[in-house]
C-alpha cells in the first residue's frame, strides 16, 4: 500500500493498492496511519479478484443483511462512503463482463486484482459519530459534540 497526502483546511489522502492487498483492511490501515477521524471517500476505482459485501433483505426493523462473495475478474467501478469517528461505512459497485453489476456494503476480504486507488477527504474541523437508535437497532450519523 502506498498513501499520498495533502494538508490544508481539509486534507486529501490517496490510497494506492497493489495486487493481493485487501481493500477494506487497507483503507482502515490508511485511516489509522493518517489519523482520519472524520471524512468522506470521494473516489474509488480499480480491479478485484474477490469482493465481499452485503445488502439489506427487507425494509422492516431491525435490519437483516444478506452477505455474499463474488469471485471473478471484477472492475471496481466505485467506492464511496463516510468515515465517522475513525470507522468507515463504505459501499461499492463492481462489474464483471457485459451487463453484470453488483452493489452493496463493503466487507473484509475483498482482494485487489491489479490495483485500486481510493481518495479520502479528511475533515479537520467536523466531528461525526454514529449513535445507536435503540428502537430501530440502527446506528445513525450525527455531529459529534466536542
């Protein structure tokens, strides 16, 4: 993994991944390395050998997730999401061949095929956190009180 950084009112961290590196695990490592407490993934592209994700199975509460794994030569079309209090919540879109597209919440053990490039915008002055909504059993994003 290689990371590049630019500092200012916000900071940009680019995560450049090589073959066989793990997508989510590497993003988490970059978050820790660059002390990204709060931010947004503004771009993510590349190729994957394996992609693990989940999607929701229904719209009732509490949520129920369906986990699945894709093992094929995949184009990583998009990675996007929020980093709140150091924890990424990321979604991906991948494709394979003509007319096959999948999307969902990124899970660990998604392996890079050739490369992946992720751009993170780090917020220096905005603190966010997820609080548990006990009635619905979901974690909702809010501004963190300092």
